[in-house]
């Protein structure tokens, strides 16, 4: 007898239907799977066989052929196990009376027959619903993220036995109660212990941080150890505009595919990712041998990628960030397919000014030689630095500043101004397909960023003195546009250009 069961594979953030067709025939006993990569086949075959036996079900001693369609799709992961098991049971007539029509089966099987969670469940459910499916059997451990999928009948099961009992009507699994995704984002978005009000002093860095968020620019903080660089960076998500529901959904999907959704089953706050400097290009950008994972830059999508101690990162890893920084997405290629993941993040980096950390400090003396300093800074790739619009010094603060009882301005107050500047940008770019000043291309630059004669003179002087690149010039103009927006000024005034130029300290340090 032949049976057909539907399950799903992932392609980037989209679910793709896969049909498992099982043929159980009289003949020389064999157990064959076609249409899956070799290693995946071997492992899945074993899991399904053991799971059936250990669940007290019969593993047929017949000629078994299991086919996955479409054959040309790069299928991976273990989420087909349950579908294979059910299809085998159906084909060997062990599910008499069960109506399997239109049910999507998702889940990996443990050898003992327990159902294990699968990654990317939410994106799969969303795609499957779009394809017209309404009934799903899923692993109980995925129930939380599945609960955001309204308008579907979802049955969470702990084991193969539970699924079989449900299907033959011996013991029904209660359907999952769904929650409103929209409401959950609102409540999930409330926690973060970071707040700018706890940061003492550092007015220049605070201002640069505000400009960076307001215009979607990248930020580099240079300063001695223990001056608050990491602390400031952690405040970035607290001043960024609230997530829209579409953003929250997209971010949640990425984290689901990466198997990194927490107990909440949803990402309702902007991500803040801090990959270690030993991170490989694969862990940073995504990829993998057997299973393709989104990398740090995709996990940071919609939020912040913080590279602490920038010169410590491998040059090749930093170089790999250049393309996604321009494109806002990353394509991971491997045999059989290319996956694309979104990766629009704000880059924030920090570093010491020199190996000992004290170069340029008003309080302490630097013990490094000129060549040591040069070598240290050379470690940071020029083209990457060129993409960081705001570079700012964070110096030691005095004891009095640190212990003063006065709180700094709160994140909420800063966010208010950021939102104001964002509103101006939304209105300006409504027909341009972009959201922020940082995303402006040549056309927008020439339309919206005319400089006065005086402003242009300031820029020319800096350009010539610091030997800036053309890219650096347009980046300065974009920052000036953001500063003008924060100032509610239609025109970019000389003072705005002047301030924008002041955030190129790295160029000045050479
Ligand atoms: N400006 C500041 N206001 C209040 N507390 C501060 C400030 N700077 C540093 N601190 C205190 O010092 C701790 C260390 O600061 P932080 O980790 O941000 O320093 P850093 O500049 O990132 O140092 P490093 O270069 O070593 O990474 C903070 O957790 C905080 O308690
Ligand atoms: Mg730090
Ligand atoms: Zn030094």
C-alpha cells in the first residue's frame, strides 16, 4: 500500500512543503529512502525504526521504499521523522480508520519514540498556512512559538505514541490555545535593565549614540578600559524605536530557524548580539556544513551587532561584514542551494586607542611606542572603518562625576527625540523605499542634502586635511543630515556639518 504524508523543509525563512511517499510491498525485506542526502537518510532511518519499535508499534518486514518529493530540494534537518513514521504506519495498515488528509506532521523522533523540537517551526507554520494547510501535529516543546499562529488547529504531542492514539481516536490531544502575536510583542518588549540614566558623564559619546540611532548610522567608541563603552552600547536597544509587529515577526522567525527562541517563544525586544572576537566567519555570517544556520549578523537583524575590542577580531571575519552592511541581507551558498537571511543591523564597535589603552587620555600616560600603536590600529580593516559613520572618543571620567548623585538623561527621553527624527525621515523618504538617512543613495543625497557654501567649505577643509575617501565624504553628509533632523532643521546648516566632521576622530588619529 502507498501512503502520502505532508511535512515541511526550510528554505531561508520560508517553509517548503515536502511529500513523504511510502510504499510497503511484499518482497525481499528492504528499507530504502530516496530523495534525501546520504547522512540524513542514514540517521533518520535509524531513528524511525527504533522509535516505532520502542513505541510498541510494528516495523514492517517488507520491501519499504520511502520517497521525498520534490527531489531537487535541499532537505535537511530531522523534522521529517514524524512524517516518515506516520507514513510507514499508514502504509503498513497500522492506522486503520485514521483520516490523515490535510494534516502536516512536524517533529524529530528520539530513539525511544519521544518527539523532539524542530527549529524554524513558526516560519514553517506561517508558510504552510499560506499554502492552505490548517491542521498540524507538532512537538510539544515547540508549543510556545506555535501558539502565536492563530487560525489553525495545532496539536502538540510528546511522543509518537500520543500521535498514534490521537489519530486513531483512542485519546485525543487537546488543540493548542493560540495567543495574539500582536499583544505578546507589546508585553515582551518591556524588559531591559540597561538605561542611559545610569551612565555618568560622557556627553560626547551620549550625543554620538543618539545621532547614530536617529539616522541608522554605525558607531565606533574609542577609549581606555572601564570608561563605559560596553555600558553605553548596551543602552542602544533602549533608545531605538519600538519594534513594529512585522519587524518582531521577522526577527522571531530568524531566531526560530536558529533554534534560539527562549521561553517566551517570541522576540519582542531589539536584539543585542555580542559575538566573541574568536567568532568564525561562519558563526558571524551564517552557514554550516550539514545544517545551515543564520549567523550573528542575522540574529542581530533589527537590532545591534556589538563588536567589543574591534582589533581583536580576525580580519577575514571583519571583511566578511562589508557586503551585508551594504545589502542588509546575506546569502549563504552551499552545495544544492543558496539561502538568504535578512541582516539589517546597527554596527557598534569599541576599542582602546592603543594596546595599553591610555593613548590620548587626559588622566593617564600611554606606555606604547608609536609603532605598537600603528600596528594595533592597522588590525582594523580600513574599508570596515570607512563604513562606520560616527567615531567618538570615550575618556576616563573623574571620581566626582562617577559618584555624583545626579542621574543622566534617561533612555526614554532620548528615544523621544530619536522618534522625532525618524518621523522626519519617514516623511522625507516615503517615495524612496528607504527609512533612514544612513540608507541614502546618490539620488537622495543630491535631493535632500544640499550644503550651503559655508558648510561645503568646512567639509572641503576636512576632506583635504584628513585625506578622506569619497565614501567617507558622503557618510559625513548623511550624519549632518541626521543632526539637522534632530535639530528640526530643514536645511543642513554649517554647525551641523561641523559637528558631523567632529565624529571622524579615527581618521585624525593617524
Ligand atoms: N560613565 C560611566 N558611568 C557610570 N558607570 C560607569 C561608567 N563607566 C564605567 N562605569 C562602571 O564601570 C563598569 C565597566 O564599564 P564598561 O564595561 O562599560 O567599560 P568599557 O569602557 O567597556 O571597558 P573595556 O574597554 O575594558 O571593555 C560599568 O559596569 C560601570 O559599573
Ligand atoms: Mg567593554
Ligand atoms: Zn598605550
